[in-house]
C-alpha cells in the first residue's frame, strides 16, 4: 500500500497523563489527540495494547493475548460516570507518580476497583447495558471465550505458567475444560466484562481521533508469549511436543560484537498454518484493524526466514534458519482482507531476500538515524539518504532518546553528525526532528520524549534488560501547546 507524505508521534497509552498511576483511555488520551491535531500531525503510534504482567516485566511484547486489551488501560473515571464506582473509590493513592508507572501498585489498586465495577454492573445494569455486553461477547467469542477461560484458570492455579497446569487442562481435554467453565463461570465473565469495558473506551478514543484527522498506528509482534491464551488454545499452529511444550523457540543468531538473543517465544508451524489458510493470522489482523488504521509488523524478517533455537539450548548460536511463509502469506492476506496498510520493521537483518518481500507488497520499512555512521558518506540511515518508501523515526520505543544518544556518541561521530545536520547541538532533538521531517521518507515519526528534549532517563525500553522499562510517563504540563505549535511549523514547512 502506498502512503501519503505525513508525520506523527509515538506515545504508548500507559505513558499518558492520568491520576491513577498509569496512562489510560480517559481525559489524557483525548488531550493527546488534541495536541496532535494542534501540531498538524496525522498519526499516533503505540506499542501492542494487550494485557501485560509483572511476571514478564510488564512488556507489551509478552502479552497474555494477541487479541485482548490491557485492563490497566481502563479509565476508572469513566466507570464512575457510568455508576459502577464512586468518586471516593477512585481517589488515587498518594504514592502514584505522574512521571513513572509503578506497575505493582497500579495493578493492585485498579484490579480491586475493576472487580467492584463488575459487581455493581451485575447489581444495577439496565437492559440496554446488558444487551451491549452480551452482543460484544457474542461478536468476539472466537478469541474472547478462550482468553477469559485462560485468565480464570491462571488465577485458579496461582498464576502458574500454563505448561505447569494439570495435564488434562494443559492439553485441553474437553471434560476437564467443561468442568472448569462451570466452576469458574463468575471469574470467566469478569474477564469478559473487562474486555468489553476496554473495547468500549478504546473505540470512543479511536472515534475521537478519527474526527480530529488522526490515524492510529498499532503494533503486531510476529511472535506471541508462551504464557498466553494464544498458545494454550491453539497449540497445533506452534512447534510443540506431545505435552504442548515448545520444541523450538525464537531468537536471533550471534553477530559480530554480540552473542545473539534467545527470546523464548514459541515459533509457528507454518505448514499447519498454510493448510488452514493462515486463519489464525487473518483473525488476528481483523481484530487489530477493528482498533487501528495502520499496523507496524515487528520483526518482519521472521516472515521471510526465522531463527529457531532448540528449547533446551542455552546458546542462541545453537539455532538454525528456517524458511518462513514468504509471499504466500501476504498474498493470502491481500486476497482475504484487501490492501492492508502495514509498516514493517526491517532493521538488523536487511538482506536481499527480505527487501524483495517488503518491496513486492510496497510495505514501507524503517529508517532510524541512531543507526547511522555519520562519518560515512551516503550511509543509509542518515536522513538525507532516506528513500521515499520508508517510515523514518527520530527514536523508537527500543532506542535511546535523541538527547541521550547524542550525549553518548564518541567525539568523532558527534562532529560528523553536527557537520551533516549543520548544527552545534544546542537543540539536537529539534535538529533531528527537522532532518527527519525534511527527508524523502513518506512518513516521519518522533517520540514525545524527543519533542520534550529528554535524556536517557526517559528511555522507554532497553532491549535485553528485564527491569526499568515501559514506565516513563508524560505529565499534563508536557502536553504543551507551544511544542505543538513548533512541531506544526516544522510539519507545514516540510509539507507533511
């Protein structure tokens, strides 16, 4: 799909301003949409929206479901307006921070109130509300039934990884599942209620963004977490053994200067998926495009070929490349869903094969100036060399901020960067925004951290680390109309 020349800002919803310790789908989301509109932006990009857990370091890329939304994003103030909570019950805790999410405290606070809201719904909801809830459950039953049962079972078994559950439940024996559906009926309905609330609030935000001319850019990781409803409910589409334990897991091979990575996600059985016309993926895309306008495919390389590591191996180098579904997959997606708007993450393994697959379907790749060699003439990640068919980022959720990156550069690279951008670095974040916006890239993106000129302390995620990630938040003062006006001027001047 070909895109128009445009620009936008990355900000994950957990980073939005709100009184309850984490960004949510309340007033802060609408204020940010207004900020984007004032700045003459076209896009709001964010990470996956699924439910996260402290067991997986709160990573949105290790979710309990590829289809569900995170209950922690539900706006409690809206639940109070709907009569499910009182004003006293939603008074925030004193230890909540407007700058950083304390996930453990937030989860404890919100989960208690979400249970109270479901109890009030059961007691007081009118016929129209109950009908809306039932219609949602019926419409989304293809993923919702399994997800709600999975979450209820996870609580029943003390939060344990599903591969450690009793064998008859782990392997989805029908009689065992029927028994637990009856035993856990109330808990199952609780999780369906939370998904209904998330969906209702998200659609209201999405509708408002559409009214303001803002497109939403979601994120679709190629892999799902092992500890997810997806793997538990559809084991046949993954490479698992007879006990539903992974035989191979995802990662990347060693490269010069690093030892590779073992991510631990189960890899797909693409032969089975092909036989089923990739139906699970089609369902996943359909669900995502109910929520967003464009999707970024994370680790696009995995559709061309993927690094499969034996589950019992500690060394990522023990893996091997295996063939992915390639063009057949995306031809099927086009045939079934039409000309679907994708950006693709093609960083790190940009070889001829992946470039051909990307270009065959006109998917824009990614260009990030933090990967540039500033002293090498014509380097592909210098903004003046970006191709048109790319999405250019000043920073991403996985990189340092521009200010942090600039400070950590060696003297030689910093001098070359200054020369190339014609700057002395006093406002390097705006210099880089200008350079990216002025490039040939069809889409230009920055982050809220870069707009504010923040350093490494505001970094959202450091890959390969398990602590200190996903917590950064912008304050209400950070949603600054003066910054919006400056970004508007850059955008208008560069015709985006």
